[in-house]
C-alpha cells in the first residue's frame, strides 16, 4: 500500500535560507538604505509636471522662442513647450526600456555592481543638470534627465532582492520599496515648493542638482560597504515568493502562513498516493507547492500555468504576450502623455491659467501620495479576483480616466486625476501578476522586462502626438486623447476576449481529462 507522509517535507528549523541570513541589524540597515535612495532616485523623472515650471522660470530652452531672442524675455511658445515635453518623453522611454537591461546585469553581476552602475549614471546626470549653463558640447538638460531615467531602474530593481532578507515578510518589504518608488516623483514637487516659496533663497537648478549629488554618493557608499554582493534571490524567485509565499526549497517563508495550515496540508496529502521528500528528490514538488498551484489555478479562473511548460520563444510569440504588449503600450503612452502635458491640457479646457496651475499642483501631490495609498487595495483585488476580472476592472477604470480627462469641469478633472494616480500602480502590479500566473516564474524576469521594454520604446510616440496637438490641432488635446481612449478600448477588449475564450477551452480540456482518467465503477444488477 502506498504510504502517506505525516511530517513536513523539510523541517522549518533546517531551512538553509533563514540560517544563512545576516544579523537583524544588518538587514534592517540594508532595507533602510534601499528605501532612502529609492525615495530620492528610483523614479523622480515622473515628477516632471512639478519640475517643468522651474525649468521655464530658469530660462531653459528659451532660445527656442524667436521672440525671446529678439526681446530677451522668457516667454513660452510651442517650440519651447515641445522641447521641454520631449525631455520627459525620451526619459519615459529610457526608464521603461532599461528594465530588461537591468535584469540581465543583475542576474550576471549581482546587485552590488548593478547599484554601483546606477549610482555612477545618476552622478553624471546630476552633474550635467547642475552645470547645464556651462555645457555647450551637448544638450545637458536632455542628457541629464535621460541619465536620471537610466540610473533609476538600476538602483531600484537591484533592491528587490532585499525583500527576502526577511523571510515571511517579503511582501511587506516589496510593498515599502514599491511605495518608495511611487513617492520618488515627489522629489521635484518638494523642490518646486521650496523654489516658489523661496524657503531656500535662489535655489537654482545648479544649486539643487549640486546638492543632489549626495544621493548617488550615498548609494555608492552603501553598495561598497553594507549592501550584499550577491542577491538574496533572483527576480524569478522573488516573483514566486511574492505570489505564493514559498521559497525555492518548497517551504513557506512564514511557518504561520494560514494558506498552508496543517488541515490544508493533510487534505492535499490525501489527494495523492504518495509524496516524495524534496530532500531526496529535488524535482518533486512539495505539498505546499501543490497547494499554492491549486490556489493559483482556482484564483486565476484556470488560466494559471497555461504557458509554464512552454519555451520562452513560444511564450513570447503567443497571443497571451502580444495582446498584453499592445494593451500595456497604450496604457503607458496614455499615462506618460498626460504627465507631460497636463498643464497645457488644463489651460485649453478651462481657458484659465490659474485653474490650470491649481489642477497641476493637485496632480503633483496626488501622484506620489495616491500610489502609496493604493497598494493595500491592489493586493486585495489581485488576491480575490480572477485575471480576466482584474483586467476588466483595469480597462473600465482606464476608459473612465480617459473620458473624465476630456470634460471641462473641475470636479470631474480632480476625480479623473485621483483615479489615474491609483490606476498607475494598479496597472504595473496587474501586469506583473499576469506574467507570473500565465508565463510562470522560470521566465518571469525576461517576459515582464520585455513587456515593459517594448511598451516603453513605443512611448516615443508621445512626441508626434504632442507635436500634432501643438501644430495641427492648435493645442486642442481632444484628438490625441480620443485616439488613445479608442485604442485602449480595442486593445483591452481584444485581450479580455481572448482570455475568456481560453478559459472556456481550458475548462473543456480539464473536464475531458478528468473524465478520461476517472475510475470506472461497475454497478451490479
């Protein structure tokens, strides 16, 4: 008779991951350092809407306006506005496209080298921005902003592995790091407040970015002293732990995780004739992994694992990948286009500069704050709804944001902005969740990085959209916004329809497989 296993597959006390960790003080200091630099360097470029008024006031690109050359004034014109917006357009492309590069560097050279590269790039970016008036060989402001965009992912993504310096609390650490990234856009908001209120006298771009040099220096010192040379975990392992709470040994990171209670473990064991210990057979799945797989399968509507066994090439040529890339590209383009042009859009809709400034200021504050507050609710949504339901909610919110953004009523614009700042982290997390469930953890880093990279590269389309708005449509943003909302509807509907169709097919296959492998019971007359 087959025997059933009564003891845990690997005793928690002998978990090698926990035994090999540094002291609590060291780990706390490492996470504290990472949170600090993420707050200041992970994604400050997304605070462009707050920085732009300072760039204008400081006379950046004033030479693009002919009247400024003739009169010596500091007026705005379409050419100058386009040039300033182009800074953010290229930076947004770079920061998303860099994700794939960072993943490769991180896997090859480890987090220390990755972080050092980021620190060096940010140092030179800050130098370029601070010395902009003295540099004539190249465009120092464009180069500097691109440098911030390029260095940010290096210092941010290299800190992900710290999530598992605290077994059982990896999700909490990741949430804090993500919150720090979302809040990093507040850097330029704080600068704008100090600048406009003159709390620090004459805080010019030169003074600000000279002082900002302390950030890359801090990162470099931390990397060379206290930060780990090797990753606690790979990106793929992090994705698995973040979703299931199970480490690579097959054990729960938190022994008290209610998802793996003794009752559930015993129930799972009764469903199979025997269980081989992962100690003796590493290829076998632990009972905890089987529980996690069943849970993911049910939670995803049967979609989880659909491409786990496929090669990377098969995964990236499937409709699961291409449709998500299309949807992600449109969403990223829409969000970043709005960030770059919010001021000019509000001026057109309300024909009142004061109202436009007021809404712009609200957005500057809401962007970093909204993301932090949204994180807990995002987790609840992802934990309790199927993939297709999550994407449907994502699509509906996205369409509402687009429609609200074209209504010249202040309260509607404020509501749209609130939805947007919540939607942004929801979108990123939902795509990550989709990749983990559909493509699996083995190829997670490459697939997720590729989606961000491809959609980031297409963000260069912001420039022609902005140019058409300024020239062809005479500052009317409705044509561009209508186009983006329409493409969102088409791409989102195509993705959701495909997933629903696949859910039906997968359920049919499951029923057929169960029928073919079920025991035949003969009933005697």
